[in-house]
C-alpha cells in the first residue's frame, strides 16, 4: 500500500501559517515607550521595512515592558535613531502559544539582531573579560 492514503495533521505548519498571516495584518507602530498593552504576546521590531528582532512577553515582562526596554536600549545610540524603528505585536494569552509564536517569527523572518546581543538577557554580561556584544559594538552609546 502506498503512503498517499495516510493523513497526519501538521499542527505547527497550520499554527505558523495563521500566526504569520495575522501578524502581517496587524498594524505597524512607531516604537515608543508606551506603544503596547500590559499583556502577554509576541512582537517584532522593524528597521528599514525589515524585521530586525522578534521576541516574546510572558508573565511579569508584558508587551509594554519588553517594548519599553527596547525603546530605552535604542535611544541614545550612535548609528541608529528611534524614529527609524517600528514595531508590531500580537496579544496571546496562553504561554505555550506565546513561545511557539516567537519561534515561528524567528524561523520565518530570521531577524538580523537575533543573537546579536540586542535582547534583554545577554549571556555573560558583566563578567570580567566579556567583550561587548555585536549589537553594542555596532550601535555604541553616544557620549
């Protein structure tokens, strides 16, 4: 018997397709300190029309807190201005779906700042001998 008679529902493909469709239909906003609600979900930052970073907000962090953190990290940097950065976000209440949605955004868009040290929890920060991250080197603080 051939395998063309078998059906296996690929939940991840269906979820990812619907997520990306909904995400791309959501409005894009200038990145400000108070752009998002205090809810769980996923978000992406754009620069020059391209997604440069995707992240999630769970529990205590919230979309409002995470986007405010990113706003503060970008303000006062050389080589980038806050007016160049926009964002999109989706509110998602269930933690598992938030994690799956963040993964879908990263896998689909492969954002340039992902893994560059832009995110909130940069491994090794503050340790002696730790070199500045790629993001910190590319966009140093203004003096």
